[in-house]
């Protein structure tokens, strides 16, 4: 934990992430994901990552497809109604591309696990999971690794009798303690105060629970400008270690008040990610073959960025059409 | 796909909407549950409180949210929380009357699978995962399930029991038990499909046909033929066709882009 966040370049910030780290990605499915940071992780060739988003979205599908991840604990990986997570599917179905292990949770239990991490607690109780196959020991995908991998809790969960009240059964679920937390937001202060508009999801808890917190933002602003409405600030600066100024750092996911989901990106990515070869070509063209984040934004072009810009009145773009099968091409 | 001026998908969304009671707190998932709930809110249930697992409370969107975290759901919301508030507090504390879910497979007890087909450790088909569906199925006051009616979806046994219905898998041995035997409340109220509405017998807890979309030419026999387990039709009755108002609101206010209705 830093008393004052350090401002770094994208390359320097991502350089702090080590192979094998447990990484939390902020945001929610196709909303406010730390995409610029994730693209750079792929460029730097990170390996053996242990990801724990709640829920995961396009950023996790990309990391799995790029071969960066060996283990994932999430309740969901997908692109909402844009389409299916083909890289995740290939990594789990029929042993097509082995090397990735997945263990399932739920929104509530994943939330409690990161909240426990943020409280310095080893676990929290939950009333959820009863009667579900998710809780059964036979379905614990990580049982072979438990007790060997120090980053993993020794058990997935246990059941106890409530010792204080009515005596019913409750599950205890272990804390998540990520090495790294990656978050993208609208504004961060020079000292690390984080302002999030339009839904903070679990990012506050994840920042407290994680050892290294990297926040990328559309703008790094003087702290004074964030003092006016402190209730809009979602995360206190002393939990943030590194800040990165990264305009369009959540693209193609939506960032409230800045830009909406980019339906053209999702259309093209979903077509490309269906097969391993076309996914690799897409990755070369859009991630590995561009000159960093600046090159990526230039490749998108001003016209695309203009079309996804949000209206100040709504926080989203009311005229954008979201059916990818009916999209008109952008010249 | 349109027969008699409306589609099975539209009838399903409308049948789902009719189940929402005015004034209740409804926790909705993305997709058809959201379409049905917003349709209810724009018609007979204006005072229902729509909450979404990503943290939205009493959402009154002017445009259909793409997912439960979409800025469209934030617009006009009196309070925004987190998944910890919604799922760890509201839902767990029993403040959610109705949960509204979709799924890939359902069995006669309303158990839902949104995880995988085949063996969990080596699936032949992998889905996105539970999201909040398991939490909602365990802890909501009642759940409404909405999904396409096909034999491969209405199955004798779900490949993976993601979200518990009436007869569930006990921890840790996985033995089938009725949910009240392990201290669970709530449970599935109805399954709304592209052919009709199914409910559950009060004593056996097994699914039966409650109503069918007669206006679209559906018969109880068609439901039986598209269901992968034995299903009772003794109580089956025709469901009223959509009103002009229901269709107007669905097409012009709730899903004018056809994102879920696929116009």
C-alpha cells in the first residue's frame, strides 16, 4: 500500500505484474473493464496468471485466448448478448486447448469472497449455494492443486451449523486475496483518489483486498477537483499504488459518461474468436501488431470513437444500434 | 416466425410479464427476464421495484439495458449499490420477492443448468456460467424461469445443477432431496416457454402444463412432444393472446431494436 500513488506509463505499470500473479479485473462483463491494461499484458506476454473477476467478460476471454491464464475462478465469462466466449469455450470444451483450469462460483459468493479479502478476514459465511452442484466437493476443479499452490485456499468451501442462532447449515467461503487489482475509471486524482460514475461494482472491495492496485483512467486530474463532491469518489487514494492516464482505456467495453460499448468491435471479435486461427490473426492485427495503446486508438479511428461517444444527458449513447447482425459499416 | 401477427418469442415475453405482481421486488437477469419485467412495469405493475445483480435498484430505464450493468439501467435510478448490497444483503436477507431467470436446461423439478453439457471436468459444451442465477434460485421468495421450449432443453436430468429447483443436490454427497429438507425456502413458481406456461404440483413438486399458447396454434400434445420428461397436461388451459397494448409496449417501448425479440 502506497501513501501516494505513483504515476507510470502503461508499459511500466503492466511491467509490475509478474507471471503467476493472481489478478482481479474490475468492472462487470462488458462494462468498464481495464482493457488497455489487459491488451498491454498480452503484448508483454504475461503467463500463468490466476484470474478472479466477478463476473468476467471480454477481458478474460481475451487473456485465455492469448494463453496468459492457467487458472480462473469466476461466476461467468461472456459478452452478454453480443455472443459467446469462444476462447473460454475452446479452453474448457473437449480438451481442445488444454492448459486452463476453470472453477465456478456465483455473483454473491464471489462478492463475499472479495469483501472478506477487503476486511482482512479469512472467510465469510453465505446462505447461497445450497442444493447446487457448484458446492459439491466432486466438482471442485482445483482439488488437485489445493495444499500445493500457496495462492489457493486449502478447501473450496465448508459447511457448518450456525453456532449462534437457529442452527441451520451455512457455507463458509474463503477470501480472495489478489496479488494485483486492475481497474479502469473516468478520473483519478494525482494522489490516487478514484472517481467512478455509473456503478462501482466490486472495485472498492477489490482495491482493499489486493496487494498491488493499478488504476488507469481517462484523465489524471488535480486532487482538488475531486474534493467538491467527495461522495462521488469510490476508492480512497491510499489503497492505490499506480495510476496510468489512458484515454479509451475501457474500449470496447462501456464507460459511463464517456463512451458506450463498441458494437463493431464485438461483431468483429466474435467472428474472429470462433476459431483459433482467426483469433490469432485478430490478436496480431489489433493487439500485438499495433504501436501500444496509441496505435490501437489510431487504428480504431476517429469516426468509430465519435459514434460510440455518450450523451451527457444519459451517460450512454441513445442513438447507437446494438444488433451486431444489423450494423452498418463505418467508413 | 410470426403467426397471427405476433411471434412465440413475443408471447413468451408477455406471458412472463403477466406473472409479475404490482409492488413486488423483482431481481432480474439479462435478456428475456429483463424484457418481461420491464414490460410488466410499463403495463400492469408500475410499482414493482426492479433490481439487478450488478447493483441497480428501482431501475426505470428509458432504453432497454443490454446487461445488468448497462448505463441504460443506471439512468433514472434513485440509488446505485454493488453486487454485495444486492446479492449479499437484499437477496440474502429475504427482501427479494421474485427472481427471474433464464437457463440452458431445466428438469421436471425446475432445476436449472447454465454451466455446461457433459461432464463438468471435461464438458462437451461450456456455457457462460451461473452469474447470480444460483444465488437467486436459492434465496429469492419465488423464481420464474423463462426459456425456449425444446426437448434438448427440457430434460430428464440436467447435466449440471447450477440453480436449485424443488429437488436439489444435498451437500456434500449430492443425494437428491427436496429443498425444504435442507432448510431452503423459496423455489420455482413457473416456467414460461415458447409454447406455454408450466407450474409445479404442490405435493410431488413435479412440473405440469398450466397453460398453452392456443392463439399460436400450440396444443398440449405439442408441449408433451417437445419435453424430455413425462409432463402432465390435465390442468392445461389456453392462455389469453396478447392484447394490443401488450404488443405495442413490447415493440415500441421495451425492445424497439429487437435486441431480444429479434424482429
